[in-house]
C-alpha cells in the first residue's frame, strides 16, 4: 500500500508540475513507527480506561490499530 501511495503522489506531482521528493520508507523507519504508535496507543488506552476521558480511549484505540497496520506493512516489505 505504501508503494501504491508513493506512485500516486509521483503522478500528482508530475501533473501539477511540482518537484517534491518524498522520503523513502525503510523497514527500520516502519519498525520505529510501530514502536512509537504502540507506546502512544497503550498509554492512551490506559489513561482512557482509568480516567474519565473517552477521547483518550478513542485515540489509544486508533494508535493500536495503526501499529497493527504498520506490522502488516512491515511483513509486506
């Protein structure tokens, strides 16, 4: 999915006439992203469960889902 998104961005940049260099994704960058979103997700879930803030619960859930999606992308890489 990352490669498809990158190809689409290159096409759009050519149509618009803009030269934007997007950073290339590496396996180590994806692993760092997975670690970071897991920590943020678990923290948000914990604070959302313990405290009265339901928005932290939602953000924590989104963080965990993001780390799962990143794990899937790492396996495809």
